[in-house]
């Protein structure tokens, strides 16, 4: 007979399934339940509730063959729940465990509750570059600090403040550069006329410089973040986990530093570049871009996506394993974006002095990929309406020319209370973009109490699902002008309908909270990344462990 075995629960996650035993007793009965990865027969010693004794578990010889069979690769297919009572009666029921690829959802309480050291690599800067993820990362940093974590933010040099909620901020340096090559290329062939882009290739006069402008967005600096200064700062910080925004240039540096320091790395996907490429440059670059994304995200321990639609796109393209793609829950600051900010003065400004006219607003970066030329076709069919563009970008100059003769206002960048007023002072928010990974501006518009008419594409249906279409907002088929107008015109003409839909949208947005979204990332998604990292490390060490066992065999007990 095989000697009895004592089992204990390990509080840490392991790449292999762990075992658990729980014992309980009462005045009348005493019982025990435990998980074991194969079916065995047990001899259970009875014990009294007054003087409890440990259960004696002894396996019969026939179970050893079963153990050897499971040891060869069948152990993960299931386990059995065995419950023994004081009268030695036993009930055995099979428990199917999840595939080994899926980690346990939580670490132990001590691991979750202790402060963590988190290094964030964010490009472009969440402090200067206005986009959807600016609010996402700023709130993320804020609530991580509130939870007691130490946070380091590595980003590009522009707009880095001296202090942000106590996080340590490191900006890349941008040294003097000289233009070497200048060329002009036609891009955005889907427009009625090509949009000409001037690309300047720079030469760094100092080899240590780490920042350079994006060829298509000259105002947006990029950085590899691999200067000795940044590497040493991150090494001294000793992060528990590295989190990098993707795609970009800095994510390569973050990956290299994570591998150098042997730290788990999480990548969050924010810009659907394969969709943007045909609008900015040549379509044949789409396939190489997918290959780059596969290289990055397969090297990461976990990938976060802002919407389920983008997650499905990455899964369909096999960018990484499906069980390593997780959702970063949406959130909105419902106090900063509120109907109470509606302002007659702001409406006067946005309508160019005609506040009584129906007012359409659009907030966001003015880029070719946003399909803003579609709004020109909309306004041609709505001569009595007014439109206001809040935001800036490389496409602004072309848009201003395109809207010549149309009552349109371009405010440029707004922030703080002015931005809140701009949202709340419009009648309808229109989003024609087909490439939004989520569309945080849609969330902010709905939180401000104005109805949204948006393209049924990208991550927008995650905000306005089919069951809410027509209640909290309207979705139209991308590029379908008639479908868009059929949703837009009733809202512009009917104030009661606007108010009803605006209130429903506001009520729906009140349930989305950045703090809850941050807590889920910190306590669940980061834990999953750590588990995958440990599993990968164990697999890499397995051949070395096998060799050591052969070279230095342990004595048999």
C-alpha cells in the first residue's frame, strides 16, 4: 500500500492545477471535502467532533496505475469531488476543470492587497496629446495611486507635468534635429481629392536623443524609450509589472526592458492601425502591420482591448491567443460631463451667433481616419442646421476648406469646463468614424445628456448595443447617408425626442465608473498576466530542471 499523503493548499498561483482540502465539523456530523486529480479509493478514519483528528487518506494499489496514466498528460481533463462523512459514507462526483491555459481568477488576498509597483509606458503623452485614451490613462493613474500603488509613467517629452497624483513621471528628451529628406505623397484616396502629406526624415545630431516626430503627425513625438537614463530609472524603480500602450514605437522599448528585467508585461491596444493604413498610405502595408502586431502581442503576457469588437478583430487575425485577450472596461467621468454644464454663451459661440438653429457637435481629433468628410455630405442635406468641430489635428486645414460656405465653427482644442459646456450645449452629437476602438467621446456626449448618432462600426456598438439602439442613441450603417439622415433629422426637429433620449443616455452612463474599471485591471487582469508569465517561465525552465534531475538524482524516500 502506498503511504498516506498529506495535502496542503498553496496560496500562490502555479501553472499546474493546485489541490485544496477543507474540513468542517458539527456536533452531529463531521465531513471533509477535497479535490484530487484522479479517481481513487480512500480509507477514512472516523473522528469525534469534540476531539478532531486528521483524516487518514490512503490510496489502494490500483489507483497508482491511474496516477501514472494521468501523469502522461491526462491530468487536466478533470478531477473528482470526494465527500466523506463520519459514518464512512462517500459520495464521488466529477468536477470538470477549465483548460490549464485559463488561469485561476484571483491571487490570494495578501498578494492583491499589498501595494504594487507599476511602470506605465504611454505613447503619445496622456498629458499633452488629446485623444480618447488621455482620459482613460489619467483616470487609471489617479485610481491606482488611490489604491496605494507606486506608479511610474514613461512617456514622450511634451506636456509632462511636474507632478500627477504622486506618480513618478519620466519624459523622453527631444534634442535638436535637422531635416534630411522631404517628400510629398498623396494619401487618403477615398476622399474626393487626394490629401497631400509632407513627410520629413530627420537626422539626430546627438546619438543619445530618444524622441522624433511621427511622419504623418508632425506634432506628435514618438520615442523608443531605450536611452540609458530611462532604462536605469525603470531598473531602480523595480516594477512588479510593466503596462505599455500599443501600437507605437515605445512599446518596443517597453518589451525590451520587461525582458531585460524579467518582469511581466501587459499591452493595451488603443489604435486600430491596420484600418488607418489604407487612409494614410499604401494598402500593401496592412499585412506587414499585422505581422508587427503579432510579434508584439505574442511576446506580451496579456493584451487589453477597449471593446469586444476590437478583441474579436485581434482574435480573428490571430494576433495572440484568445485567452490572453481581455477587456478593459469602459468608464466616463459623469461629474465632469453633465447636463448642468449647458451654457447659452457656449451655444452662441458654437452656432456662430445663431443659437436658435439646430446644432450638431463633433468632438475629437481631426484626422483623415475619422471619416469627417461624411459630415460635409450631411450638412449639404441640412441647410438649416449648424455644426461645430471641437478639437484639432492634421486634417483641420483641409476640413476648413471643405466646409467653406457652410455654417461650421472650428473651436480648436477645448478643455476643462469649456469642453463640458461644448458637449452639453449641442443638440445632437454625430460620430461618422468607422475605426474607433471604443469611442470615449461618445460616452462623454451621452453622459452630457445629448443624443448620439454614430456609425455602426468599431467599438461604438459596445456603447450602444442593439437592444439600446433607438433608446439611448442611434446607429447608422457606415457611409450610408440616407440611413444617417433618417436618424438625425427627427432628433433635430423634435425637442421632446431629444430630451427623452438624452435622459436615457445619461442614466445609462451613470453606471460606468473609472474606479471600478481600474480595480478590475489591477486585481484581475494584472493577476492573469502574472500567472501567464509564471507559466511561461516554468516552461522555459523545464528542460534545465530535467537536466539537473538527471545529473543530480535525488535519493529515493
